[in-house]
């Protein structure tokens, strides 16, 4: 007999779901307020009353042992009667609330009543729905009395429909597991390093551990990570999360899943896209009065889920949009709800690791799912995780919010002026500094929290305000700041900073490793961090999981002789030597561009440095076409630039910024890229936040400069060089310009594949080395 474990709320919400999507994201904060209201109300219970009573009921139906648990808000004894009470907080007018408004509420208390009735062997039971208004604290109670037969019939009808859904899922999982057993590797041969990587991943999952894998581009990382993860699945509720920040990465995983499905694998695979990219509205507004896809979303959800689950295995963006339109449900929220019934979930890092946006059912302690998490391009997660646990308040944005709401009659919110005054007081403390750490100011956080509460109430009452779409993104910043304040400790900085004409109050996370590790330990079976550029490995292990985990380094399958590494070691790119370096850099560009027609990229540490060199190039008549990266390039403009690299038979020189949109996540296949020049060692901007991080890591790990500057900078260098060789037929050159690359520190960081570094003392030596290399091909 198959055992099904679930909870009352999950059953009734999917079967009796109704209601609109929460109109605005920040109203989710009401849950915390609702918990407080619950406790406040329960504190008034009498001596013999009980609150938060755990209950569990087991029944055997159609070959299933169904174990359903829950927590009763209140068991009250009044006038020789026992009343089962369910408490709900609400912002709605109590006069408009009855038992029909939200059927799941009544269903929940009826199920609790039936469980208690069976447990105590009673013939009838009283149940009560208690609604408490959030602001006024007024109470409305709705009472019912049910006979045992009534509740038993209701329960069996509910479970019958729930079982239909569970059987669909179970039958699929049986087919899935059977198909996984018989699944063969989809290629006739393994690429170099693939089997070693796959063995390590499989063993890591079986051991329920953490693995860091440096896996070079070109060995087929997608199939080499996904295949062993699938092979380890053999139980119910096991799922694979494939995390990638790039749309190109999502497409590769989807393509790999389709390949495996064409080879007999039976899985449900879903792609989660950003809310803005799938929204059907021209101007996104989730208020149910304005969006038909938000209106009664929960009343339409179950039918949409059953329809999609019954008829599809691949839930890509297009499929999700098609079913969302058919059932008139929000495509973004539908993708999140559908993900709970998928086997492979392809999404961004934040759905697993961000405290504000993670998929709660998976990543809350004690969840029913066993998740395997594959983190692609894992070198990005170190900085991304710190951003997930950081927040800021902008003076310009507070002023903008004040102006946007000023048109509302009787809108007098004193917190606007109090927050602005606090920021101005901080401004005088800042003086000429760009970033200053101050003590945690709880009063400031409470001011922001109070402002957030008043603005959310304001928008509830004035839904027709025309500035609504401008207000919502600003409110999300307030939410983040208040939420992140709850995490503040010695791993954070409460700081003020200046950004051009704006002044900011920041809660900056200096190290999010303990949060990432906590998520893994609490709710993830196994985590695989993999990338071609996890150099230096100890840095990533420390800043992601506090050094916990195993690691493996897969050697590159490519002939090292196909990548020529040249160091111009007599040029310093340090800030104090920048002006003297410009002409030697121009000369190096001349030599590289003339050595062989093709596309080349010069990677700079900053836009300012790039502009200085470009200005000097204008004084020369080299027969090159220059492509300049601008600071505000859009994704569309990036694609236009990449297209220039695809169709060209002359020499083009791209002047790009290291660590930017052209140095990662792009495959310059074949002749698209002949070589790169790396200007400097990639150090981040000196000072400000980075210096605070340096001091923090000095205290924690002793080598603060390396953790704040050296290692993040060197990652950019490795990424830039990694653009050249993307397949076994590619060949090209990387020219390093900076005397620091010859130091022991940097030589010790070089990947093993970089051992054949050639030193070029001058332009003549560089030209000779390049010509000798090109003549080999």
C-alpha cells in the first residue's frame, strides 16, 4: 500500500482554491502580521481552551494510506460544546465576508472538525471561522454545527478528488523512474573528462554532499551534470533544480532534456522565466481589478494544472503562456505553481537561495521534497548571494515616492520627511567619503517599515491611482530593505554612501556563505557547484559554503598548444601608471590586429580606461574597425554586436569591459574570435564597499585584500581568456598586459592549462611570437 503524507491546508487549497492573486507583492508581508494577530487573539483563550493543536488522521482509500496532518488554531469549550476554530486575518471589509467568499477556509475547518470528531469519537462537532480585520482588530465569527455523517461525506469527496490528482502524479513518477533505469547516455562516445565528472556527481548525490567541480568549456557540462543527477532519482518527490542566470544556459538545458526525452526519458521539465518577460499586460499591474489573469487565479488554478500536466511533458515559456491564456491565469504564477509537479526545474539562482523569492515549499525546513541542485556558472553565485541579502534606501526614490503619492487626497505620511531628514543627517557624516559604515539604526528601519505599511494601505484604498506602476517597483525596494534588516549581524555593514547626486542607506551583506550553507543543509539533498572558472577554488568554497564540500578539477580536453598565452611584462596598468601605459597598449593592439585578419577583443578594467585608449587609437590610421561597449548597452544592442562578430572578413577590435556582458555567457564559435588582450589583473574599484569587505575578511580569514580584490578580479581574467577556445577546432591567442601577472601570487593562481606562458619583452618580440603561432595553423 502506497503511503501519501500531506497536510490539510495543501489539500483544501488545491481542491477548493479561490480568490485573486495578492494584488501587490509587498502584501505578502501580511503573513507575519497575521501570525501576530493570531497569537494576540489566542492569548484571550480561557483556561481549558487550547491553541495550535497538532492533529493527524490516517485513512486507507483505493490502495493508498493517506496520512494528513494539520494544526488547529483553537479548540474551545463553551456551554458544554466543543468548537473547532480557524482564525484568519484580513484586510477586507468584514461585512462582505461570509463562508462562501473563500471556500478553502470553510473546507479547512470542516476537515479539522472531522479529524477531531473521529479522534474523540463524537457524533457531532461545532466549527467556527473567525475573521480579524488587520487594522481595526474587529472580529467576525461564523459558526456551524455538523453531524459526523455530513463531515465524513465531505471528507471522502474531498479526498477522492485529491487522490485523482495524486494518482496522476504517482503514475507519472512510476513511469519516470522506470525510464530512468533504462536510460542510456545519448551519445556514442564520452568526451574527455565527462565520465570522471559524472562519476563524481553521482557519488556526491548518493553521499548527500556538496561538490565543487571545475569543468572546462567544451566537455559537455550540461549533459555531464544532468545525466548522473537523473540516474540518482529513485523515489517519490525527488526533483532536480538546474540553476543558470543566462537565457542561453536555459536553452541548453531544455535542449538536453529534449534529447534525453527523445531517447526514452519520461520527465516533466519546466522553465521559469522572469515575471516581466511573460506578463501578458503592456503595463504590469497584478491588481485583480485590472488584470483578468490575476482575477480568481486560485479558482482557476487546479483545472489549469490538471490540463497542462495531463497533456504536456515540456513546460517551456511558450507552453506555459499557451495554457495560461487558455485558462486565464497569470503565466508567471502558473509556472511557479506548476513547478511543484515537475521533475526538472530550470531557473535563476534566486528561486533557491534568495530569502525573498525562493520557492517556499522546497526550501523551508522539513519540506517533503528531496532536491538535487545543479548550479551552473557557479562563480556568479558568490556575488549574487551577497546581493540577495542586501538592501538599500535611496533619497531620490523616497522623494519620488512622496511626489507620486502627493496627488492622493489627505495623503499625509510623516515618515517621508522623517526618513529624508535622517538621510540628510547621515549625509553630513559622509562628507567627502563615498561609503561609510555606521552602527545599525533600528529606528531608521522602523521608519521605513512604517512607511511601507502606510503606503500599502494607501494603495489598497486608492487602486485607481494612475502612478501605481511607478510606485510598485519603489515599494519593492522598501520591502527588501525591511526584510533584510531581520538578518543583520556581524556579517553585514549598515552604511551610507553617495551615488552621483543620490544618497543611500545600505544594509550590505559582506559574506552570505552561512545563508547558502543553511539552505543546503536544511532542505537540499545534494548541491553541485560547477563552472570553468572557479579559480581560485578555496575562495569560492569559503564564500559559498564556508569551506564545506568536496571538489574535483577536470583537465581541459583541448590541446594546450591551440591557445597561445603571451605576457607583456614590462607594462604597468596600476592607476598611477595608467597614462604611461596607453601608448604601449595601443601598440600591442596594432601588432595583434595586423598579425592576422579577424576579430579581437581588448578587455579593460573600467570604461574610463577604455575611453583613454580609444581616444589614443583615434590618432592612428590602423585599418581596423572598432566596436565600443557603452555603459548602458541593452541586451538587444549586445546581440547586434555579436552579429558583427559573426559576419566579418576584416579586422575588428572590440573594446569591452572585463567582467561585463561580453566576457561571459557568450560562445564565440570558430572564427568569431581570434584573440583577446587582457588589460590589468581585473581588480575591482578600490575603496568604498570593497575596502569594508577587505577589513571584514582580514578579521575573519586574515587575507582580506585577496578576498575583496585579488580573487574576484582574477575570475574576470579567467572568464575573458575562456572566450577563445570553445571547441576542439578553435585556436587563438591571449595577451596579458600587466607586470603583476609575473608575480608569484598570480602565477600561483593560473590554471594548469596556462603553464605554457610566453614572455614578450617588446612589440617586436610580440609580433614574432604571434607570427610563429599563426603559422602552425
